[in-house]
């Protein structure tokens, strides 16, 4: 430990200063209250149709005023020449109106290739990626899918962030989406 001398020349232990205490309090307020997880499972159904195309899909979080708080995923055909796949993103109508038309695609950590039929898993941690700036409050998770020579479907799951206890909710799609489940962990 460091020692200092007072005005009498006596040595003593260095005591915490008011500045150090203030900085400690400030950093404690800036730190997130607790880490939380948001796990999303999306079932892309197997469809028995003559001409099957993998669906384009967008998953995002909306605030109570329907503004976009975070884009979680956008799956589309990345391999088409001259970014032709981006042209069809507007078929994800709700996402396109709320957020898509303002984005420059591809978005790192958000956009990716379409996915095959089956269960797809997405995991997010508070304070990182799309959840980095998600404030405490009431939200709605939206998942929208659209398929060439197919239909379009949107499902919604309301939730509170950050979760105070583990929560599970799910909704069953009717055509372009299967089961969509949301798991929140404090």
C-alpha cells in the first residue's frame, strides 16, 4: 500500500478520496442492472407445394408506439446478382414500413441468408448486438415471413424487458410460419 506524509511528517495509509467514491458511484449507475438473455425459436414449416421457395423473414422488436427498438434478423437471398434479393425485401410489408426502407443492406449481425424448413434458433444477450441499447419497458416481438409464389404472415409476442423472472411465450403461425417461441431469462 502506498503511504503519504501529512503536514507533521507522519506517514499514514492513503485513504479513499471523495473523487474516488464519486467515480465508483458513477460507474455503478452506468453498468447494466443485470445481464439478460432473449432466445428466439422460429419454425419454418415444410410446405407441400408445387413451387417452393425459402421465405424471406424479418424479426424485430417494437416499442409501444410501434417504432422499431431493434432489428434482430433479416433473412433474404444474398446470392442474387446485383443485389436482386434486396428488391423483394419490401414484401415483408410491416418490417419494410417500420424499418427496412431506412436500412442499408446487408446489416452486419442482423441480415443473413434464407433458412431451410425446420426450427431456427436465435440467441441474444443484453448489452450486446441488437439489445445493446434496449431500455427497460414494454415491447412486442414481431416475426414476419413472405415467400415467392406463396403468402405472407406476421406474428407478435408482447414482453417486458428486462425480465424479472424466466418467461416463455409462443404463438403458432398459420401458413408461412410454424411455432414461434420467445424465452427470456434474467
